[in-house]
C-alpha cells in the first residue's frame, strides 16, 4: 500500500529546513541539557557533599555512585525510547509525544530530586531524571535525519551543538543563581518543560500510518538493538570515536568542582565552575556553527574531527600540567574551541552512517549510548585514579590520551569523506 504520508515520514529528506524550525528544535535540545547539567555541574555535587558524612563515604565516591547509576539507566533508555518513537503512529507524529512526555516527566523528576534526603533517594531521583529526559532527547535527535537533508546537517548539527552548551551554561547558571538546591532544581524543571513547547506547538511532526509500522515481535524488537560491526563497520567506528571523546570529556567534568576546591584552591569553587563553563561556552559558540556550515560546504567531515580531538587532548593535558586558575581558564577556552568543532561535525557524521531510515530513532539511540556510557565508565576510572593512582594530574593526563585515541579512530570510517 502506497500513500504520501509514509514517504514523508520515512523517505530521505530533500527540502531544506528553515531557520524557525532549526531555532525551536535547538531550544528544545537546550531545555533537555538544562535538566541534565544543572544537577551534574552543581546540584548533585552539593547534595553529595551534604549527605556523604552520614553515609560513611567521601563526596567523590557518593557522586560517582549516583551519576553512575543514572548513566546505567540512560544506556537503556536512549535506544529504547528511540525505537519506540520509530514505531509510534500517534496523530501528533512519531517524535512529538515522546518529546512532550519526556520533558514533563523530567520536570517532575527534578522536583522530586530536590527533596532527596540521602544516597538512595538521591540516586532514585537522578535515575528518574535520566529515564525521562532521555525519552525527550532521543526524539529531538531523531528529528534531524527525519527532516534535514544530508548537505544541511552540519549546519543544523552546529546549532544543536550551540544549544547543548547553552543548556549546560543555563543549567549551571540556574543551579548557581537559584539561591539553594531546592530553588535550583525548580528553576531547571520549569525551563526544561517550557523550552520544548515552541517546537512541538509550531512544527507538526509527520505521521506514520499504522499500516507502515513493522510487525511486532519481542525477538525482532530486541534483536534490532544489535548492529553488527562486521555488517556496519562505519557505524561501529563512528560510535567508538564518539564514546572515547565523550569519555575524555566526562572524566574532566566529573570532579571539576572538587578540582577547583582541592587542587587549585580557588576560593569560590561553585562560582569558578560557572566562570569556566561560560568561557568554554563562548569559545564553543565561536566555532560550533561555523564548523558545521564549513563541513557542509566542503563535503568533508573527518579532518574536522581529527583536529578538534587533538586540540581537546592538548587542553586536557594542560589542566594536568598547569593546575592554576589561569591554567584552568586557558584549558577551558581550548576545550570549547575543540568541542565546538567536534559537536557539529560529529553529529552530521553520525547521521551520514545510519543504516536505515525506518530505524533512525533507534540507531541514533544506540549511537547516543556513546554519550551516556562514559558517565558509567568515567566514575569507575576517575575515583580510583584520584584516590590511589596519582590524583588529579594523572586523571587529566589519562583523559587526554583517551580523547586523542578517539580522534585517531575516525580515520577508520570509510564511507564518509
């Protein structure tokens, strides 16, 4: 049976999207990142410092347990909700219901997390935040290959990357300026829900008719999450590149508040995190859109990933070798420049190696495991390194080596210039 709607929902897009579509999708992406990074940068660390003495563990260990548990939930949630959105036949389209439900659930979860009274309620609240916001994020990300032609994805990826870092800055700012843990969580919750509304209200999502949905079976559904590296080698190498670069970045961010307090001895580490995040954001915004547009015009992705990975590795090594406030400022600026290029071009590269149009949401969810898995691995690596294997200097040198490896492995991708 042939209809026009399945073609619109599943065909490779050819019409360029407008500025309004891109801006509202970027705002929705920023809203999700506010919900993640307000807690990650400030609020969870503050709660860990408050609850750790009563739990008989260090603040670093408690934070590692909580963020690791949430990352495990994220590992499952991202591809699961991506796959479910691929199969959704709602009158509002495939992606819109999950964007709205995820943002609303995330706002409620953030408010519940504000009332945490110890390790277990804190971990449960953060896991619920990860579960809900990953539903929204998976649908937002899948909208790009659904609607954006290949030669425009670098530019759109650049705007989404800019929105990502603005979400990090916004979440950090709301958490810091809210005046307390409870008000910080409330501010992040309100922004997370409000930020997705312009996109879902202003841009209808193409509907997938029920007749075009694949036949259901548990076996087929679960088997679809495995994408063989032998059959899809470009997909596998792209995944590994993203994983290693994000692992390097995750190791660097996890203990930033404690690094400023305990190694740099900065007098106001919470304010220091906000300043470094703002410097990083300014440099990222200087490159993220430009790099995406440039890669679209030249039709090449891999050289941009090479050089951005190298720059980020140098910046991370600088944190290890120059543990001062000026050193942290310079490193943050270099990291922003490098990650700005990486964020836009790597996203476009990922959409270029997706195996099938029907499974875009699920396949991007599998790719986005490379964003969430580092949150599990980073605490496992970082806590013993800081405690037993040389402290913060060793930690950031390890992060530099990991990030450099990620940049090198992009050369293994053969199907993209």
